[in-house]
C-alpha cells in the first residue's frame, strides 16, 4: 500500500468514515501533502476499493468498510505510539513529535509498535492529548479495556 493510500484512509476515518473526493484533496493539502490531482486520488480510491477498505461509486461520497475502519485505526495508533516515543525519549516538542510520527509510522512493524505500547504500559493518550486508537490487530486490546 502506498503512503498516499494510508493518508487517505486516515483522512476518511477522521472525517467520520465518509467524505467526498474534493474534500480528500483539500485535506491532503492541509497536511502538506501538496497539490494532488483528482485523477491521482481516483487511482488511490480504486486501489483502496479493490482491497475492500472503502465503498466508492464515482461522484458519490467515499465510505470506509469495517476492514477500512480497522486499518485506519491501526495506522493512527502506529503514529500515536511513535509520537509518544519521540516525545518521551528524544524530547521532541509535541508538534514536532506529531509531525515526525506521521512521516515515519508506516515504516514500523506492528510488533515494534506493540513493544512501544508495552513499554509505556498501554497508554490511553498521545502527547497531543488524543485518545490512542485501538484496533482488532492490537494484541493490547484487552489491556486497553482493563484501563478504561
């Protein structure tokens, strides 16, 4: 999966699971992804639909499937736990830790992310203050339930 596909999944998730094509383009620009042509976003959506992460009919809103919701949560969780590590261990500012974690999180394995989660005793919030996402892929899911 390409980085832009992952970014689009997270954008859709953060938009309550439904969004229009031009809104995706705007959100990509807002996160400094640059000006992306609608045709490029169309190609991404076609890949995501083929992988069963979204439901999309041209000229209609894009919706996440259950599988897409779960993957988006896991991608966000990766970024949030990496943000925590960068903030605590490298003493980056909250903003810098967030920015860097968004760039690096796709390169880290789920095993490494789960180790970060264990190291910080299954944290519930990232340095930005947002609740750390949980997904079906998180073996820490039971730990999160115990904390809640």
